[in-house]
C-alpha cells in the first residue's frame, strides 16, 4: 500500500512538472514577441524624437529581457538607447551603452546585433568628424553583413560611407556613386527612416555640386516620407536645406519661408520636450513598467490558483508567492535606479531647452536690431536716388530720358514702401506697438487719406466714392495713427488691383451704448478680385493672390498682413468677400468712445486745407548734414527755388554758425560725427528759441515723436521724402515764424 501511494505521488509530480514546462515555453514565446515589439516601437519613437515613449519602451523591454535572461534582447536595448543618446549629442553615454551591447553580443555570438552596434558606433564618429574611426567601424559592420548576406543593411553601410565623404568635403562624385549603390540595395527595404536619410544626403551632395534642381527633388522626397512618418528632426533639417537652395538661387522670399518653417518645427520639438518635463516622465518610467508587470503577474497568479485547487499544493503555492514578491522587491529597487538615471537625462535636456530658448530670444533681438540698422543704411542711399531723380526730372530731360527717370523714381518709392512695411511688420511681431488714445475727427482723417491716395487713383483712372454716415459723432476717441495705417493699406491695395474702375469707402454706425459707438467699415472695389482658395492665405506674410498678380501689379504681400495684425491689436478682425474678376469687399468693425453725449448730426462740410504760400525766395537756410551727396542734393533742390544755402558738416559747426549768423530755418540731420542733431538742437535752443529747426533724417520714427519736439525741433521730415511734403513743411514753418514776429 505504501509503495502504491509513493507511485501515485511520483506520477502526480511528473504530470505537474510537465504542465509547468509547457506553460513556461508558452510564456517565454509571448515574452520574446512582446520584447521584440517593444524594441521596434522604441526605435520608431527615437526616430520621431518622442524620447518620452522611447525611454519607457526601452525600460519595459530591458526589464522583461532580464526577467527571462535573454542577453540578445538586453544588448539590443542598450544599442537602441545608444542611438537615442547619439541623436541628443550625448556621445559619451552613447559610447558606454554601445560598449555594453558589443561585449554581450560578442559573448553570445550575435553577429547581426554586433553589426548593428558597429554602424551606430560609426555614426557617432561621423558626428565628431572622425573619418578614420568611422570608416573602421563601417568596415567591421560590412564584413558581418556580407557574411550574413543582408542586402538591406549593406545598403545602410553604403549610405553612411557616402555621408562620411559629404561631411568631410571629399570626392562628391564618389559620394553620389555610393548613394546610388545604397539606393539599389535598399530598394526592397521598409526602413523609411534610413530611406529618408538617403534622399536627404543625396540632396546635400547635389547642393555641394550646385545641382539645385536635383537637390530640390530629393528634398521633396524626404518631406513626403518624413511627414508621413512624423520624423520631426528630418523635417526641420530638410526645411533648412530647402532654405539654403532657394537662397543660393536668388529666391530670397521662398528661402525665408522655409527658414520660418524650420524655426516653427524646431519650436514644436522644443514644446514637445517641455511637455515631457512638465509631466515629470522620469517618475513614471520605472513605476509604469513595474505596475504592468504586477498586473500581469496577478492575472497569472489568479489563473494558477483557479486551476490548482488541491489542498496538497497549498505549501507549494505559498513558496511561489513569496518568491514572486521577492522578485518584485528586487525589480522595484532596480527601477528606482533607472528612475534616477532618467531624471538625470531629463534635467540635462531641460538645461539644453533653456539655453535654446535664450538663443532664440537673442536671435529675435538681433533681428530687430539688424532691421533697425539696415533700414537706416538703406534710407541714406535711397535719399540720394530719389533726390537726384527729382533734380534730373526738373532739368528738361528728353522724352526717352524722362521715361527712364520716372521708372527710377517709381523703383525708389517702391523700395521705400517695402522698407516701411517690413519695419511695421517687425514691430507688430515683436509686440512693440502700443495703442494710443486721442480725440480726432474720423471723417477728416479718412478724407486726408483719400487726398494722399488721389494721385495713385488718378493714374489708374479709378474713381473713389466716399460715403460717411452723418449720425456718427464728430469727435471720437481712439488711435488715429492705426486707423490711418489700416485704411492706407486697404484702399491702396484696392487702387493697385483696380484699373478703369470704382472704389467705395463706406463708414456707417452699427450701434451705440452710452458713449461707446460701434462703426462698420467697408472698402469695396470692382478690380481683379481674389480666388476662393487664396482668400484664407492672403493675410499671411509675403502672400499675394497668385504669381501672375505679383508679376503684373508688383508688391510684397505685407500690406494685408499688417492690417490683420493692427485690427487684432484693436480687438477686431478683417473679413473678405471676393470673386475672381469681379472685385473684392473688405469689412471690419471698430469701437470708439464718443466725446459727445448725444448723437449730433454734423452737416457742415469739411474745409479743405488752405494751400501754404511759397515763402522760399531769398531765404537763408542752414543745411546740417555730414553726407556730401545728401548735402549737394538738398542744396540744389532748395537753390532751384531761390534759397540761399549754407552747409555745416556736423553739429558743432552748426552751433557755431548759428551763433555767428542769423538764418531763417535750419535743416538738421540726426546721426552725425561728434555731437548728434538732437544735442546740437538743444545747444541752439539755449540762445535762440525762435528759429525753426526741422529734423531731416533717415532715422526710423516710432509712433511717439515727443522726444524730437521736447528737444526743440519744430517739425520732422523722414528721408527719403516726397518733394511736395518737403516744401510744404518748410513753407509752413517759415509762415509760422513770420506770423509770430
């Protein structure tokens, strides 16, 4: 009987052991598949710069690999982590991980994994411009891939050999040959990241060889793949590549557009990594993996308990449970170490992001300073161009010469308009524009704008119709400068695209609540019109209806962008209705504060400004200017009108001359060697408070001109100027001086 009982127990244990072995084999297969999937997902996350998911997936794969003691997967996890460090330019950490992976791969004879690690080593040395060591590791990888007959990875080796040549400015034709070889070897590959790298470096080699059309084609192929696969770094780099191509071919607008796209993509990558830091991903890497393992083990434990409900196995299950808890405790300890390591990684990234933000702010400040400096430098020679053109037009040129001079005058005025638009846009983007509150007559303000644009409309044989609601209060409170700028851009835009047609400016009262008045503005024309597909993009920077429109009418595409930004600043938005060939209608609403309590109807027509009498004949004017060409131009323009002119080369001489002799008026430049025009004016005002002093300057004027007037200037004429404005302001100051004598 005892022998029989012993036989039953032995048989039972054999059956139980077989069942456990079968279950272990199935669990091992599931674990292998799960680890492989995690590693594949981790490599995709690294390629798309999703470092948060990449680290989480690598941690999970590493834990599972260690739990089943699979050294091949442990080594592959380290190799992929090295790739992540390589992309982040943490080369020392990447080398450490690769050395760990190579040591294991050599031990277990994993030739494919070893070749993969060699390729990653070569990439690190390429990034450090160490051609010799990069070639050495590519040779080692190639030997193994030839042995394994792996055409896909042989193609990756060929690709990286071409990259080494292109980065070290070697034989670009040899680089092209290797890239073509890699393309053939990768023909059947599904590794879209390496294929995108192939097209990217093909484009770079073509740029070096100045084959810009082929470079563009390859860049477009890169973008097709990278955008479909969300390879953020590749998209950003390709935009920069395209910017260089268009800059090299002279298409600076398109070059700037791609450079802005590159910055925008860079900002999105920075924002993504900031979000990672904000969520404190370091705290969840180990915990999430541990929680996942706990949940799986709990399910397995429940299944085993439901199957093995035999009283004799209670002790065995207790021992198993204690073992599992011990393993979990060990896993928790290891994950705490991993969490500390991830925290160090993210802290380093935070430092890099902060530095990148500071660099971006410095770049923005440098851009603003550059624009301010370059516009001043551009205005000075522009003054010479427009001034000399005016003088030549007054010297009875032949009809053929007159035609050329008028073209030159138009080009100068167009360039000045472009400079002013870029400055306005720069100030709006830098949030340096402030809203001013002042009382003004809106009807007169619009009438002044129409007077200024009348000549342009007459040249196009276009009639302007102005309809103004008489129930609008005469005096409103708002920002008259911004209103003028909006209307000048919108009406000027309508004039540009309307020939032999009509333009209607309609202003009506929408509603009134207390002293607040809401007005409707409408600018309507029957000109070229805008196609439906272009209407959304027309308010973006450097955008026009089409290339044909740009060639026919000119312009930069900045006017409507400035209008949109100004209206946004005033709490409104622009609306557009247009049909191609039928005209356009722009509408917007603005709220003002009425100075009157009730709605008074003002039917009194606005008086036209009385013409200022020409008082230049025989006057003595001092020109203070350090630029010899500008001296000559200003002097000749004035002398043609009977003015007696003297010149002072700097502010110090101007002060001395004013003390020695009486002048009727002074034209004062601002930036001069020695003391500036402002300092010279302050000195003159100490002994002569009556003489009119006009700032004739190429300095970019802000909306707030108080500094000039507070320091003693009577008026300001920005260079280059229109001759009519020049003489109008001088005559006005001379007339004012006479009336006060």
